[in-house]
C-alpha cells in the first residue's frame, strides 16, 4: 500500500474534489466559491492525467487536461467580470444577499 | 519507500493542507494565497505523472493568470480600508456532514473498484506528442478553444466595463 500507484492519485483527487464542494457549499463570498470551483477542476485534471499514465488510453488524458485548463482560464475571466458587475450593482459579493429575483 | 513515494506524499500534503486553508480561512487574502500553494502542489503531482508540459502550463496559466485575476477580484470587491475583508461561512455543520459522507463514499468506491492498471506507459517526449496531437487529432478542439478564449475575452470586457451613459 505504501508503493504509490493509481489509487493514491485517485484518492488525492477525490479529497481535493470534496474540499472544493465544501468551499462551494459554505462560502458566502462569490470569489471564494470560484476558488472552490478551481479546486474541483484541478482534481478532475489529476484524474485525467493519472489515467493517461496508468490506464491504457495513450495520450488522450493529457490532451483533455490541457483543454480543461484553457476552459478554466476562460471561465475565471468571465466569472470575475460578473462578480465585479454584481459588486458595482449591489455593493456586495455575498451570494446569499443577492436575491433580487425573489422580490 | 522510494524517493518517488516520498515526493508524492510531500506534494499531496502541500496540496491538501493548503486546500484546507483555502476552504476554511476566515481571511479571504489568506485563502487566495494558499490557493497558490495548492496549484503548486498539483503541478508537482502532474510532474510525478509524467505530464511535464501540463505542469508548466498549470504554473503559467493558473498561478500566473487565474490566481492573479482572483487576487485582483479580491482587491476590487473587498473594502480594504475597512476591516470588512473577512469572509464568513454559512451552514458549516450540515456541509461538513454532507461532504464527509460524500468523501467517504467517493474514496471507498475509488478504492473498491478494480481499475485495470496497464503497464505505466512512459511518455518520453510529451511536448512533441502534444504538439503533434494538437495539429492532427485535436485540431478542431484546438481551434474551438481559440474561439472560446476570444469570446471570453471580449465578453468579460463587455460585462465588466463601465456603462456609458
């Protein structure tokens, strides 16, 4: 069990995924929710690359990981623009206070 | 214990400990800076998995791009002059229980599954292979990624700019 193999990487990414979910569930600040999403994307990337090495899929895992990183960059830019706009309109970035649609 | 294992545990420890600080710290600036160490640790994990190019891309794009963007977001949306830089959490207890159960089930099912581990393939020339793949098998996703980045660039500028009256 001490010999590091596929399972170690999978468990690491599972724990990282859970921490990201925790951040998304509990944080009030929208930027911290975004950080949780980045953690989730990173854990998914670890899975892809681990299977690229240990699974018999050739190189596809690393290519998919590359595209995930590209999309994460685009997502972060758009999400932060939205957060800035929300801050300009509501003067807060707490996701539980932005409930204008309820009224 | 080989050197490989020791390095793996080191990077895993860095990653998980700093991720724990990210999700639990009261100060949003501490969260942003420990996210830096999480990204570093994940890049180390990529190196251990023979993905050296992805690791460098991780450092450049995440640490150099996304993290800077996030820190800018923190600085622009928190009232630095006030003491209101704190960020409180809500529903900690139910979320802890739910995430604990989820992590337990996930880890157990990952460990129980009998993954068909192939002989670890050695990718000697990752950069060469990635470059080849990008202009042969993955040329359509590659071009689409370029279009997506352009749209995201224009769209985020459009969203974030000041309204012209």
